[in-house]
C-alpha cells in the first residue's frame, strides 16, 4: 500500500517527489451508474451506487494513480427538470445551467462522501475534493442551431407550446408520449477551472470534477462569462481534461464489458487491443451508434489522437481485469504486441472483501 499523504502542515520532500512520478488516471462514468433505471432513484439508492463507484476510484488510488473522477448527470437532470416544471406555478423555474450546477453539486457530495468512507475503511488518508466545474463552449457551435439532446419530462401539447412562445425553449413531439424539451450539446473547448483541478491533483487530492460534462458557459460580447442553455457530454469533457493534464490513462466506464464491432448482430466481435487508426475506421463504417457507444469511442479517440497514451472502455465489474490487459477494450496509438504488459490482482485485495 502507498504511504499516506503528509499532514496538513505541508507536503514533505518525499511526498512531492512521489507525486511528481505518479501518473494521472481520469475515470469517467455516466449518471445511470448512480441512478440505474431498475431502481426508484431514492437518496438511499444513489448512496448505495456511489459507494460502489467509490470502490473503483480507490482501487485506482491503490494502484498508484492520482485520480480525477468525471461523472454524468443525465438521469438526475431529468428529475431536476421535473421539479422545475412541477413547482413552476409557485417558484420561478431555474435556467438550465443552474440545474446542471445543482446536480453537479449533489452528485459531487455523494461521491466525495463515499470515497472518503472507503479510504477511511482502508486507513488511507488521501484528501478528496469536489469542484463545481465550468466548461467553455463556443456560441457559434453548430449544436446551438439544431438542439438534439432530449431532457426532462413529457409534457402536453398545450404546455409545450406555451413554453415555446418565448423562443428560448425547443420542444419535439414523440408519438404517443407527448412533447419533450431538446437542448444543444456543444463540444467543450476549455475547462475554466483547470488550474484549480491541476493544483489539487498536485497536492495529492482525489478530485471530482466536470460533473455532467461541466456547467456550460460562454463569453459574451462584453468579454464576460455567462451560463448558457446547453448540456455537455461528460466523456468529451473527461477526454479534454485528460489531455490537458497529461494523463497516462483515460477510463470510460459503461454498461458493457468492452466495445464490439457489429454490436447486436450475429457476427458481432469483441474489440480487445486496438490502434487509433483501426478504431477510427470502424467508427466511420458505422459500427458504434451515436446514442450509445459512439460518444465514448469518439472521446477515447480524441484523447489518444491528441497524444494520450492509453484509453480503456469497460464496465465497473471488469475494471480490475481491464487494467491488467485481461478485459475491456484498450485503445492506443500503436497496439502493443506480446503478452500482458503487467499483472494486477484480479481477486479482492486485503480489506476489499466486503
């Protein structure tokens, strides 16, 4: 086990040297990891799933990584917008950027709490910090001209048309279900809080940042930052952060154990180790649907093609094996030949049995 961080009086020379040699791993998972569709999504349910996620985070810490956690919030945003709608006759509805910040703070709290508890259970004194994160987007992004990301509850035609009168809200009708709000999902250009995140990692913190892809902000005509009505894909933000921080590894957790070509067909095949050239070609051929695996593949490619060493796409259950090159899909610029690069215990480590 790694030596614990130094006391609050300040880092020792040995600790600073250890941090300078320690690689950064960025771990990204979706909001459904904290609110699965087969649960009621109560506070107790989300706390239980946060505890499960914390074990993955701490496993990376025990492997010697400085860890940055990025989480999604789509399921939680849906509920936040229901609250907005149901209370609209009593309280002014909050704009979308405030709703994103609200869910980012709530989920950051749950993850911070359970990561601390898991570290304490293992007698590891690592500090943990959640950062409310702003992601800069361009107002000229094509996504603002054609909003496509559906969010929130289904509404009646009367209510939908009432909301659309302002010209700021876009709704689409789904046959038999009602009308639903659609918002832009622009590409993140820069994480405004990058310096703070980097400083915390340099100080040995486990950092939770970029929740929900970050609160979308833009620069207005006066040069001021303003919140905008948009949501950002958390995997794209994770890839951006991983590249800017010089991370060794980007890990994208999903509901399947690895990426498949021809997924769902009789000729589907698993993709184990793959080069960025090969995976980019498969993406062009349409193997990865845009509403499921596509965004994760694109995020992994962005990181590796921009100079990142390795990206892994796998499930929570297979994370330990994927780190040892025994599961998941590992993407790199050049595929390594030969046997497994390194071994890692595939069975629970001491103190992790429960």
